[in-house]
C-alpha cells in the first residue's frame, strides 16, 4: 500500500502558485527526496504533507487515510497524521539534558516511565549517543546535536519521517557522515522518509526516488540513476549531475544503418539511440546532451579541442575545453595535467547521448 498519496495538490499564496496540480505517490519504506531550485515549492509540499500548511486544492492520504481533502473538507492537524518532523533549525531544549530532550515527546504522549527509559536508550543506541545522555545541548558538537534531534523525532516511532534540509547547518565532512547514518537508519527502522533538499548530490546519494520540481510543477519522479541516465527534459538533464551535462545545438541531417547523423555548427556526431528509434526526423533541430564523463580524451581523435582550464581533485580531473567554438566540460578519472591552450583530441560515446527537442526541451531519444 502506498504510504503517502498527493492528488492534484495546488497551493496558492495570493497570486503565486507555490505548487501546481501536483500528483505524487510515495511507497511504503521509500526514501523520497524533493529536489529543485530555490522557490520551486519543496518546503511547501512537505509542510502540506505534515499538516503545517493547508493546500488550496486537492487531496492527501497518509497510510490509506485521507488527512486532507478540499472537496470533503477534511483537514487533520499535524499531531493526528502520525508523522515525525525534522527541520533545519531543530532547536533542542537548552535547559534539558539529551535524555530529557528525547523523552519529552514521549512524556507528552503519556508513555509510562519504564517504557520511556527503554525507548530513550534504544534511540540513543541507534544514533550512537548513549554516552552523551546526561549532557546539555550546549556541550555537544553540531553533529551530536543533530543526532539528538533525529533520536527525538524517531522516539514516538512515526511511520513517516518528514525532513527539511536537516543537514544544512553542518560542515561538509559531518554532512557526509550524517548522510550515511541517515541511509542506514532508513533501512533499520523501516520507515518512509520524505526529505527536502536543493542539493542534487544529496538527493542522488540518499534517495530511492527523486521528485524533481520546477516552479511548483513536477518535472520527473524516478530512481536517481534513472533520472541521471534518462532525464525527461533539458531542465532535468542540467539540474542533475555535477559538473553539468554539456548541451550542443545540432540538426538531424541523415539516417544510416547505424543510426542518425547529427550536425552542429562545427561538429558532426553519429548517434545510435538506445530506444525511441522513431522519434527523430531529418531536418529536426535538436539539443544534444552529453555527460562530462562520456567524453573521452583521445590523442588521435579528429575532434580537436583547446584546453581552457584543468581542475584536478586527486580522484578525478575536470577539464574545460573549447571545441571549435563549443564549450565542453570533460571529467576523466585519475590525473591528467594539460597546459592552458594545449590542443587535445576528444571522442564521444555515441550511445550515451540524450537528444532533446530544441523547441520543447523534452527528451526525444
Ligand atoms: P527554498 O529551497 O528556497 O527553501 P522551496 O523550493 O522550499 O525553496 P517554497 O518555500 O515551498 O520553496 O516556496 C515556493 C513558492 O511559494 C515561492 O515562490 C515562495 O516565495 C512562495 N511562498 C512560500 N511560502 C509563502 C508564504 N507564506 N506566503 C507567500 N508566499 C510564499
């Protein structure tokens, strides 16, 4: 049974549509990330699921129960929705110990003292803070405080955990650590997670499914690698992946036994689509999208580029280059060191193109 269902959800603030006719099904035990640029409606969507925001229109179900319906005039308050909430500013109570912070919600729910104690210790063990239970928040590092906040949210055992950029106050190293903790936690507690982030890397690495939004409208909802390999449109292709996909304006000029011939201003490609063979026609204007790692450095290639800059990170090297007026970003595993203005050859892996319509931006093949 799906855990969360949003049907035709719209939220208007005055004339601004924060979310427009939005449909989403989050399956039981999914880890869904709501991803998109600033202002695209991620937080509003999460708040509507939690009950902190009231949709203008539509219906929301959690665990088979309608919790909001504009038509049936149902609107359950947040505490009746069985969801845990974790926000960026997860203020812990400063005058309470870690133990008391975790126990607080359970006391409000009228749990018995021995049950509370058992649960606090279970949670503390889960997020590895058992030795910190007697400390006050001010005596903890940012990462430790974050773990306490997670334990506090999970203690009442919500089936659904809603999180809004919960790691954004942490430094890069801690954030990476906490991501891996969250991913383990998600498996261990068998709950459904919905997680707001504007960071595509975070969304890619954590999610079982990414829900990518733009201006309140759903762009694509799929597992991370499917979105990466098969972006539905130019916006998705551009937003997912770092460094970004290369886009090259071209035209379909020929069809041969192997596939299509695409011609850009100073460049000709052979393209063999993996699927959607019939979607291209001769004369069509297209945008070819190529991931930086699908461009290979090849000394003998006839495609000659001039190096603009080389950015080594140790594990990989990013090369910015110019191919007869076309700016390219290339990622190569390992270490290379090209001089500025050095001439290099590049090859394209013709199976890994994404071909988009120039007029609509939708993926054709
Ligand atoms: P960010 O990543 O910057 O937090 P977001 O994707 O979470 O952005 P929302 O906060 O959901 O975006 O906002 C979506 C749109 O709704 C924006 O245009 C925002 O200005 C508008 N909006 C959100 N809350 C309100 C409000 N209370 N009153 C008026 N407009 C609002």
